[in-house]
C-alpha cells in the first residue's frame, strides 16, 4: 500500500487504500476490511485526500509529480494535474467548497491549487520545505505545516487578495515535529518528547503572527516502561476527547486527554 488511507462520509463504510505498484486505489469495506472494488487514480497513486465539497478523491503520485482527481460517485479519474512536489510530499483537500481545491506540500515547497474539475490551476506557492501537514477543518484556505529539518510550525494560507500564499503564524517548538493533526479548535504537534497543543484561531486569525499556546504535555515522563519511554514515535491520531500516540516496535497505544481551551 501507499503512504496513507482515506475515508469520506460521501461513501459510507468505505476505506480507500492506494496501491502505487499496481496503479490502482482499492476500496475496502470499513468493517470487514474486504475488497469491494478497485479503480485507476493516475500513475502510482501513493497519498490520498478527499475534497468533500466537489466530491473528489485526490491521489498524489509516488514521486510527487502529479495529482489525479477521481469522481467519488462514478470512481472515474480526470486527467492528472502536474504539481512536481517531489517524493515524500503530502496532499490535503478541504472538507467543503464547490471548486476542486487542495494543497500539495513537500521538499520542494507548499503550493495551492484550485479550479473546476479538469481545469485546476496553481494559485500560489511558498518555498518552505514541508515535513508534515494538516489542513484546517473549517478554513479551507489554511494549511498547518511542520517545516523540514526545523522546529518551526507554520500556518500557511491563501492571502485575502487571493493572489498567493502567506505565512499567517509561526511558532518554534524546541524540537522537530514528527506528526501533526487538528480538530476544529486545536492544532496538535507531536515531537519525540512532548505534545504541543495550540489554538487554530480559525475565525479570529493571528493578528500578531503567533499561535496561542494551549498546553505542552511531556508524554514520555508518565510512560510506565523503559520500552515506551525510548521507543520512537510512530503515529498521532485525534479522537473526540483524547489524542492517541503510537510507537515503533511497541504494542501500546498512549491516550492523552485533550486540554481545555
């Protein structure tokens, strides 16, 4: 399989899994994890996102060169869009909005694309090397970016004049971000030793260009065994009331209660 999986409310009880070696995406039943069908999604699809507003599944190729839009209702692919983001890039589609719209971020920078199906164009770009990303769940024009080989977290968004991308806020976390996630009000940045929780400020914005800090949590300190305290962080997920952390070669899941705003 590729780098991630995708789900959407528009196709209930389904999980989409990219298979770059086969130039296909497989749709699984979410409960039984059995194959229901497979379909084309451009060459070597490896990273998936959903543009819910336009009912499109988006597939980034394994080498980061193209994004292919697939109509969710018919599971038919449109012509690929050239993005040249480089290997290791990530893709984010918005939860609403009628036009096809997405961010592509990776070692060659952050770029925003928007347009009608089959006619998507690049609207702006910033030469910021991205390591991990997460899109705002309300403000479709904003992407949170962990900078590669740095401890900086950035809020990148389309400018109010709609003529490019700008950095709306920045924070230094003291350690490189390994994994990044969001809910509607908070950004969760996990480093090897701490979970940093910041406010999204979706409606208010960032007048002073900084993220309001909610809490820093030293999750290593409370772990019950040396195995967990030294195992590299491997994953981060956000639930309704808790944040979940996983670790390499350690059969444990750590739950962290969400801090109050």
